[in-house]
C-alpha cells in the first residue's frame, strides 16, 4: 500500500467518523435538546428564504445579467403562477399554470 492509498483510506475513515458523530450528536446526550425560541422562529422563514434565493435570480437574470426586455416568458409565467397561487392556494396548480403560460411563449414565440 503506497502513501497515496493510505492517505485516501485515512481520509475516508475520518470523514465517515465525523459524519457519524455530527449526525448522532443529539442522540449521545441523555437529556432532550431544545432550540431557543429565536432559532425556532428563524426556522419558520428558512424554507421561503432558500426558495426565494434560488428561484428569483433564475426568473430575473440571464447569463448573470438582469433581464432587460419584457419579452421573457419566465416573467409572465412567474406572474401568472403567483396569481394562480394567490387565487387557488395549490402548489400543483401553480406549477401547471406557470408552465401553461411559459411553454407557448417560449416555444411558440421564441421568448
């Protein structure tokens, strides 16, 4: 076994140990763990913040630059999907409504 193989094995074993320790950390204690109230309140906003951080740049930017024309199918699809969600409160309907606007504009008109 050469040095590279040994270091690879040591690294993999070290990563496995760290993974097990970090995932089982809360099970190692005999008393229950609770988050502070401020952390629990913050976790309520985490999913929408993460979704906004991923989706909004995808809608309003192209190749790292803001969209400069109104002829972008994503803008109309996002607006229509948001309106559908406001009206019906359904996630599947929101996706279908947005795609029903996006596909004809993108494929039909080339936006």
